[in-house]
């Protein structure tokens, strides 16, 4: 039987998602369950707004718990502090310049941990950038259309990647 590859996730992202999972499981869900039990004890459930809302909220919590459980299962923790090298990789922060000369900075993170300053490693932009070097021009095929980026900067856990000095002929 073939072993499933582990899903990469940053240490920070893992901490955030695990904390959300624990909060939902250990605090929020028991509170909602208690509210539903109290509302159910009041009698007629068909017109009891607290009961109906509580059951709906439980379904939402359980759905989110299943999603988070899937994200946190079979993972490979990556700490950007220990990354280095000349190429864009999972966990690195890359600055690109688009066709209009505008700079954009992305941190490549795991599925489910992306926010305003980071992108999932499964996104079209991240897939185009992974494995490339500073100075490379990449074509990104997005649902909104194609765009070219030039990689202008690369960071690992806050450390700037410096290009090696040019080799001088003797």
C-alpha cells in the first residue's frame, strides 16, 4: 500500500489552526450543546428559535472541525527560520514585480493557512514561483488571465537571500 505524501504547513500556521480547532472543540461546541439542551427542555422545538439556531451552529462547528482535522492530519511541519537557498520554496517569502512595475510580496504557506499576505502552495501563483530564482521571469496562468512576474527578492523567515558575488575572471 502506497503511503500518502504529507501536506506541508508552516509552524505558525499549524499553531493558529490547532488553536482554532481546540477552541471550537473544547469551548465553543460544549457551550452550544448546552444551549441546545436548555432550549430543547423548553418544549416545542419547531418554533424555538434558540434551538433551531443552536442546531444550525452545531452543524457549522462540526463542519469546520472536520475541515481543520483534515488539514492537521498527515502534515509535515516546515519552519521558515531553517530554510535557505537560491530558490523559491514552501515557506519562503518572495517579492515579484508585475508587468506594470508594481511589487507584490507573497509568503508561500500550506492549504488553509493563507491570509492577506500569504498564498497557498497549491495556488496558480505559488505553483509558478516554486523552484524559481531571483531574476527569473515567470508566466502565471490564473483564472483572471495570464500575467508575468519577475522575481525581485527572496526571504526565508525574515532573512534576505543574497545573490552570491559574481565570479571575477583572473
